[in-house]
């Protein structure tokens, strides 16, 4: 087990358990845990979030956020103990551009803080991320924004499953996805 895992679950009075979390990052910067995996690879679906509390307001303090969540096996606390999960976003419409679109992104976050992008939506179309080619710190000069630039290979899929909506005309391409403070955006021309 990591000395200080970034993602973990913990019940009051018990030791912390490092977990992998599938998280939906919404365009307004809020987070929605969808599933988590324990070290034994058992998967637990989050069916309801009772409470989301910034760690700075808890006894332990620190950066990040705690979720009190309901699952099929009962209530649990999920901790995302890193400052990237709770940053106040100062980006507002003054920094906007007609082609800059904040998008929902689903990603898997591992106990050590590493992550893997799963999918994102643009104009209600869902794109699976097949591969992350490159991650670098840089901005976009065309729509005004900076952060972590993710060059990814994507594939258009159906809304609720991973089947291609038009198998004879598969849409696969490279795209750029940016993480800016605590929101994800794309240049709206993919």
C-alpha cells in the first residue's frame, strides 16, 4: 500500500484503504464519483452522494474533498486528497471564447493520483478515449486557456454503450483536451 494514497476510502475508526475511482468531472468543476474498486478488484457502484465536504473543513484538514456515498454494501466515505480535486475556479465568461467549451469528462483515478481518461462529451456526442498520446503543460492560443494539454485518440460511440453509431463510417481521430484549474475544455471543432 502507498504511504499516503491520494484516493482512498475510510470508515470512522478504521484504517484507510487505497481505491481506484471512476469519476465524472462536470463542466462546472464539480465531481461525481461513479464507481470505486477496492484492492481485491471488487467494484462498487456509487448510487447516491449524501455530502461533499472540502477536506480543509475537516479535523485532518488538507487539500481535496470527502464524499459520503451510498453503495449497495452500505455507506462509505471516499477521499480525494489532493489539491487538484478542490480548486476554486476563477475562470469566468471574461476568459471565454465562442469555440471554448467546458465538457464533462470521465476518468479513472488511481490511489497514487495517476489517472486514465475514459470518455468525454461534446454537443451531446460521446467520445471514447482510446489512447492518451501526450500530456504536457501548455495553452491554446486560439480559444484562450492554458493548463494540462492531453493529446488523445478518440472514437465516437453511442450515448449509453461503446458500440459505434455508424459501423460503416467509424469516426476516429486525434483531439486535444485541456484541464484548466478544475475544469476540462475542448476547442469546439472536433
